[in-house]
């Protein structure tokens, strides 16, 4: 299974760098959707302030990434180039959360969708179905 991303960056000057930017953005978006969560105690003290407590995505957390590009030249500059730095990060959280909510049958899911959050949502969904 692969994660496919297709974007329009206008004229691409260096495809390898653009593909790397998209890969990084996807990883950032997946991390936001599934792993990264700031937790504070009752006094407002951050308790996830180190990498021991704050989970960021690793290569093993991501599927194969397939990046493709279309080209519509930007009319606002002579090279026809567009930005690419945030492209992967914009759609990734939405795609990940939509896939999970579709799979478990509820749209009531808070990010990050950790295993515990998904488990609780499944339990609530099952309890509602049994009560009906």
C-alpha cells in the first residue's frame, strides 16, 4: 500500500528537493493526526516536553510514499514556480483522520488519534449500537 500525493507546483526547478519537501510534509501531517499531542497537568505544566514523552513519526510509521506533480505555471513570476513547503502537511491529517473515522464508523475522534483514543471511540460506538 502506498500514500499517493499529487500537487501542482508550477515549474519545478529541482524535482528531488520538491519530492523531499512533500515527504517531510506528509510525515508532519501524519504525526499531527496520529502521534503528536501536548499534554499539560492540572497546573498548566507541560508534561510531554521531551522526546521521551512526545511521539514523532518515524519512517516505520509511514507507508511507501508516491509523489507526482502536475504543472500549471504561476503567472506571478517569470519562472512560473510555486511554493511547495507545506503541501504534504495540508492534506495528510485530514486523509488520516478520515480513513480512521470511516473505518470505525464515527466522526467523533480527537487528534491525535492514538491507539487509546481510537479504542475509546470504538467502545463508545459499540455501546451506542448495543443500546439501540
